[in-house]
């Protein structure tokens, strides 16, 4: 086995992260005492420590006050459209080069961040959905994500407003993925995108797709029998079919793949399971291929889990600030993917071998926090009403 000849240090990782954010987010000095480097250090330290900017400012004495950092952050925020463009440029710049050489499977999903406050300016800022974490109000973000040989990266990000049509969201993400140089081989979508509008757009754009088909219509216990797409839920064997969705006067026809399998105690359940998928523009060799291909979409949930490991805590009502913090978390994760591809992967004929054990994402965040804490004076004391009793201290 080839022996490594170089060493990756936390100072090097910190320099790459700060330079990348400064270059693509366009952060400017707010004042002589609150420079762009200080603001970015505060944001990255808060992301790495899963805390707020105020908490970072209180702990690191070399930084300006929390109020000054808040004003500097607001002063550096452009409009929503420009902010999304900058975040998407930062995401695209951290993509491994191999993802842009040939068409890739592209997954699109919607992530909801619970929100318990009121809109700042427009009611459309807050997305409504099924209750989760004690609320039915959310800030919603849609992402496009690609998986190739273990390299999982976010290629596009956009905020989703209340009442916004999903076909517009899909169109925006595909356009931004195209600007990043990623051409979709086919698109994997969640069942929430299965609508006549989305399907007609993808067919008009000649984009092959695969998504679960929601089961709607009468159930089998109805006197008239099952109807609509629910008839596929009672299939006795795997197979193919065709189905037409209707919305008003508009229709969309798709191919349907039904995968039947025995649960055999999986998830503590037994019996027969039917997985129903809608697709177009593909020629799948088997129903098993359809099921296994769609399973690749679940990797996008990993990106959301890691995004939550690097998201700045905030209670602000400003949706642009919240979008910035989500974008920074995804950019840091893309930088982690870039480091593994260009620096940490082991070269080999036929493709590089990823060595994820060399640098986990949580370790990268700890490195960033450690470098920033070493650059500023850390305040590790708290005012108290009385001293610790001698017996306890001993």
C-alpha cells in the first residue's frame, strides 16, 4: 500500500474554509474593530459549536460584542436572490471535479426547519406543513444532491416560500445545478413532488425521473372496490403498469413499477409490502433496479443530518439570516467532501479510494473551533453568588 507523504493540519483546514467563505459570500469589513475575518470566524465558530453568535462573542474576548456582530451580519446581507446566488456559487466551487464530467443521478428534496415565531415582513416567509416538533410552521429549503462513488455533495440550494408551486422549485434547482456544471442523468424526487405540474415540467424539459407514487382513491373494503393509484397497493406480484394523474383539466401519464416483497420481521412487521414508483424516460432492467436506484436518494437525508451538526443556533425572525446559516452549514459539508476527494483520498487505478476515517465531519468542525479559539482570548469564567465549598472543591 502506498504510504501517505503529507499531513493535513487543522490550521490548513481553517485557512481553506475561511478563504472559501470570504471569496464567495462577499463579506466586507463592518468597522476597524469588526473585520470580515472576525465576522466569518464568529459564524464558523458558532456553526462548529452548535451555538449562537452571541454565545461565541461572550466566550471569545478578542471578538466584538454580540450586538456589533449582529449589525455586521445584517450589513453584509444582500437581497434574497443575491444571497442565494452567492451560496450556490460557494456550493459549486467546492464540488469534486469528477461530478461535472458526465451526467449524474440528481436527488431533490425539501427540508423543513421548525419555526415558532411570526413572519418578519411577509406571511409567505413561513411554510405550512404537517405538525412536527410541536409546530406546523417552518422555514423550508429545497436542495439538489448528487451521489457518485461515495462522494455525496449538495449542488444547489433554494428557499421555498409558502404556496410556491413545486414545479417552480424543481425548475430553479435544475437550472442552478446546470450552472454548477452538473448535468442530471435522471432525477430522484420525494413523493411530495409527485404532481401533474412537476411531471409535465420534467417531461417537457426531457428530464427522466423516478419518484414514489402516492396512493389515492378508494380502498379495497369499499363496496365498489379500490380505485385510482390505490389499486397498485393490492398487487399480488411485482410488475409494470401505466397510470394517468389528473389535476383539473390537466393530465400527466407515467410508467409505474410495483415491487412486492415479504417483510419477514423487518421493522418488527410481517406480511406483504408493495412499493409503488412512478417513472418516465427510463428503461429499467428490473423492478429490483428501480427499488435499489431510488434508495440512493436517501443519501440526501445524510446531508441534512450533517447540516444540522453545523448549523448556527438563532432565534431571529429574519429569513435571510436563517438561509445564510443553512447555506454555511452545507458549504462546510461540501468543503469536507472536497477535502476527502482532493487531499485525503488514496489514488488508485480505476478511481480514488475514499478514507473517511481520516477526517470525520465532526472532527473537522472541532478543528475549526479549536483554531478560532486559539486566535482569540477564551473567557472560561462565570460570575457566581458564592464560592465553591472547600470540601467539594477538594
